[in-house]
């Protein structure tokens, strides 16, 4: 059955064409109220939105089929990311589709503020001809302070350098090498505030960046600084900025975003040196087309091919990587599940080792699958998307190691689980048929495929065990599908992995430990 996507906000018709070409059924229903959206969302595998639709935890409760939410744009403030993650829903955005448009808008606002263009336009069209009233400043030779020098900030910096400005940048994640490539000077925030003639913000909204231009930091700025914000409302304390404008410390401001939107009223409104626009950063024909195409392509690639691009809550996986990853995702999940079904005490640490060719794949996705399998026996609602966060919340240390192949297998994954009482390791591989298999348990070699219903037995390697065990199952009417054995030494510790048809009756499972030499018996489901 073809996957179905709902477009619940206004998107370019080009998005519909992309979905249809890729084999995805699509319905376009913009403007639905939240109750109507909740009523129909259960019929869809994907939801394509802009900023109007609110993807809340309550909506996600009704989204029983939903696999992916695609935001045509950068900000995902209207999506409950933790709730989506807990439900296993991938959340994607399109961080590059409107980058140039937003950067150009910041430059446009900088010019508008520098030359008081909106006020001069209104005055002129009113017939006043106040030529001496509007005395602007040149941009050439001035210092531009860029707060947040990521994708958009870097474009703004490039344009500013073309305008013969000096550019300084504050961004904790900007490397010295990247700053050199961009032609900007990397500085600390206080240095930027003290030196910049213009300040432009291009950082996401986080706990660290909220009110980054607070009253305290505004007081540190150069007198007659001009401030532009095309990023996120709330990065600047608007009340404090109004006071700085009123006092003349800040000469002007250009704002496209506000703490509360739609902004019907705001402390900045009405000031003669403030230029405001209604969140137009992405409002060009080119940008709208770009983000619509991008979100449709990304969602289609995920729903049809398993590729994950620009996901907020999961590692990216290319269309080329997806088929190679698929058997190893299944293997990692089953290895984790095996360990989880055998672990009754609190898990302290998980070590996952990737050997050989698998070490060159996207191991973050494989680790997420292994952790999901490990935790699911105790936490039924955990999934591949939510597993890393759930593990972190529970204080479980997850360690990943990659290395070249050292044994008989082209690829090998080993999951080691450490509790207060013991350390247990299980290894597996996926051959060219794509079927995951056990190759080692607790250091004992074994060759067994994963079956839907299995019995795991540890015992002493003594004659008669196999016959007694098989007879017990046969007498109970339990049919054996496969029977795999392993031991560490003759007469030492042994294991048996037995696939059976159907569930193992509890009464039968209780009898197995009574057989001579048996140490443990556990029913497993995969």
C-alpha cells in the first residue's frame, strides 16, 4: 500500500507533484482546525506543515500511523519534538531552502535602518519633503557583529564583506578554520558588543540564547549601534531594547520576528527609528518553492526508501546507506532485545562494538536500534527514535567502538550489557542474504538465526541433555524448528538456542531448569 501524506498548511503545488511522482498519495487540506486534524491524522504516514499547524502531544496521540513530520522551513517551534520522539515519529525541517532569502532580508533591514528608508518614504509620500530630517549612516567601513555564524549567518557575513564591511562573529561552534575561510574574525560576545556598529542575530532559540541581547548586554553595546533580528523572537529583550532606543543608546533596529506572533502590539512598535516586517524572512517565491520541493523530497525518500535527511531527532541516512543499513539495524535491534530479555536488574552501561565493514556505516542509527531492543522488554513504548534519550534519562552509559575486522566475519556487532551483578555479551552478523544471526553468546560460539519464538538454555556440557530436553518439548507438543548448540570446552559450559513453533507454554518452561545440568532457561520473542 502506498504511503499517504497530508499537507495541512499552504505549500507550493510543486510539493504535490513531487509526492505523486515518488509514489506517495497526498491530500491537501490547509486550514483544518485542531479537532478536525486530530480526527483524520490517523489515516496518514506523513504530515507536511509550515508554521500554522501545531503538532502537539495530544495530536500525536491520534496519529497512530504517522512516521514523519516535515516542516517546510527551519523553525520547528510548532512541533512537540519530545512527544514526537517518544512516538517514534521522525521530525524533519528544511534548513537550507530559505537561507539566502532570510540573509537577504537581514541585509535589506540593515540598509533600511541605516538610511531610515521607511520613515523617509512615508514622509515623502505625505508631501513633506523633509530632506534635512533623515540623516543616515554609511555601511561601508562599518563593523558588523554576527551572533550565530551558521548557514544563514555565514551568508550574511559574505554579503557584508562584499559591501566592504568588517565582520566579527560570536558563535561557540565556529571553528578558527571556518572563520578564516569565511573571512570573519571570531570573537567573544562581550568583544562583539563593544565593537559592532551593526549587530545581526542568526542563532536558534535555546536556553542559552534566549534574551542574548538582554538589558545587561545592550548596555555593553557601542553607542548608536543598530540591531537587526531576522532569526527568532525572544533573542532580544524587547522592553529593554525600547528603553535603549528611547535613550538614544541604540540608534535603530530592524525586526522581522517578535516574542509573540502574530505581533498585534509590541514594545518596539511606534518608535521612529524601528523598522518592522511581519516575519518575511522566508517570503520570496524562490524560497517558498525551494522549501516545498525540499520537504516533499525528504519525506518521500524516507517513506519510500528509508533515507533520513535533516531530521531533528534522528541521525541522517542517505538513500544509498539505507539498504545497506537495513539488515544491520535488524541485527542490532535483535542483539539488544536478546540482552534485554535476559536482564532483570538495572542496566548501568552498554558497550557496542562494530567490527569490519559495518563500522563504516551510520553507527548512530545502529546504536539507537540496539538500545531500543534492549529497553523494550522493560519499557514497551520505547522505539528507535526515542531510545537514546530514554537511556540517557535513566543514566545508562552508552559506549560505541569501531575497529577493523579481527575474526571470521566481514561485519560483526557485539552488544555488552553491564549491571551490578554481571556482564553479558552477545555478537551477531548479517550475511549477504540479509538475515541477522547469532555467532557468539558470552564468548561461546554459536550459529543460529533469530526466530519469532525461541528458548535459550545454559547448561553443563554433559551427555544426555539434548535427548532429555527434546523429549520434554516433544511430550508437551512443542515442535522444534531449529536447534543450535555451543560450548566453551568439552565438559564445560554450554548453551542451546532452540527455535520453536508458537509460544512456549509456561508449564513447559518451568520444567526445563529441573533437567540435570541445566542452569537457566528463558523464552525469547523476536
